[in-house]
C-alpha cells in the first residue's frame, strides 16, 4: 500500500504523544533524533515525548550530545538548582543554547523539585572538552614563564578558540575560516607549551584538552559520523552504574539503530552510529525515533521542498501537516533518504543534505514527520 493510505494520521495532541511514548516505553534507552537542530516544532515534539516517558513510564536520564563536564553543569542545575537554566548552557554546544532548551531544563528542574527522591539526571555523552577559559589559562602561564613566546602561542590559539562559538567545519562552509586547519595550530601550540620549563601539570593538561578538542572535531576527524563507540559507552556506563532508563537526544544520524551514510559528508560509506552500537548491545531494548520535516524557514536558511527521491517529499505529499508511524507495526520497507539540515546547509546543494538508510525499519522504530517548521529561538 502507499504511504498516503497507511500512515497513521493524527494531530500531536496529548493522546498522540502518549501513544508514541507508550510504544517506546518497553525500551531501556530511547534515542530521539531530529533531522535539524534549528526547528522549533521538531524540538517541541521530542521534548513532549521525553516528558511523557518521564511522567508515565519512569525514564530518569536525559543524555545529550555534549561533553561530560557540560552534562555535569546541566545536571547540577536540574538536580540542585545551581545557577539558572540559561547560564547552565553558557558552555554548551551552540545548538543547545536556545529558549526551547531552557524551557526543557526548567521543566526537569521543576519535576526534580517535586520528586526529590526520584530525580531526572542529565549526562553528556562526549568526554570532557576544552573550554574558552582554558585558552586564557595556558596563555597566562606562558606569559609568566616565557613572555617572549606568548605572541607565538597567541597566534596559534586566537584563531582556533573561535571554534567554541562557531564550529570549524561551519566556518569553512560559510567562508569565514582563517585558512590553516585548527588541529595543526593546536598541535603546534601543544609542542610550544611542552618545550617551556616550569609549566605546571594543570596547564599541560588544559593544553592537551585543547589539542584533543580540535583533533576530534568534525573538521579534525574529517567526518560527520562522530565517535559512536565512545559516545555509546557513556550511556552504557551510566546505565550500568545507575540502572536508570535513558532518553538520548541527538540528530537522526546519531540515534539511528543501523549504520547510515551522510550525503553531505562527501560520499563516505555507511558508518556506525551511537544508536547502532546501542542496538547491538540492547537489542530491541534500544528504540530509535526519527523526527523529520518537509520545508520551512529555519532562520539560518529557507528550506525548500525536498527532492522527489527523499522520503520527506513523499510524506509531505501525503496531505496532513503532521504524521506519525510505528515502523515495527506498519513498516516502510527498503532504503530511504531522509533530509538532514546542519550548520553547513546550503540550499544550492539541498539534494545532498540527507541521511541514506539501507532499510528504514531497521534504523528507526517510530517515524514522525511535520510538513512545515519554524526557527528555534536562540539565546543572546
């Protein structure tokens, strides 16, 4: 049968969200992925499913793609009320620094205040990373121990610290990159610091974090795929320690339960995802959700209707503005292209901005699709 006649068509009211969450509630880990991090509506749907999984089904951890130390800061806010939701996001990855995320964290904080003995935790799936202040600490130490080399070090660190505001690969895509790869600057800066006698171990450790940050960035790796085994291990370790069921928020390429190829990655083949590692470990106790869209104004760009061979094009033509489908019950068999809109999106190459899945029901358990979306609200 065609997609148009077999898709479950319902508005995303409370009953529909409950149906979606209930269908996922038997899992130990639920990965909920968006096709873009710039859409208000996709975030809202993901957040509503998360809240239902918490309130009705006992999930007690939110895992996000960010570093472990950022996760600790967010956790300190939601569990102890340290600072504010907005300030807790100061050092977070830029896509999290939105009003939508503030509202999500505020809701978690209020839930935890009402349930002090049964709280939600927040974790970051990536290892601890360098922060902007680490660059200052290293520079100050070199000025103190070898002032004649401070200018040389600054020439390496000043351009690369901008990656904490705008990712290096995004700078390249937007034509504002200063030229030399940041990983090379970081390597040379690390060698310079290591050559100076008397530099403390704390300073060397911070410089090592800076070098590691750039070496493992998208630009440093030369890949959008991430480090699936490492990130999945964070979720697995947390579950082993706590026994708490987890909702994992990320992009669809990361939560996919099957390896996939990212079209904008220059023709790279299918690579393991965090979700595929979790599926291998948990089996059907890992569930994956894909939230996509057809078109809309995301603020960073006006996204046109997708190419006709995209699944999003077929779903958008189905009629209703909001569609959902449990692929375990009503599969869409075979390969599929799902649109992916990232920070390097360019409407000129819209057809390249996709995730290629060999078998859709293997990759995702639940499919949600919105016809039109609007932009998230960025924090100042």
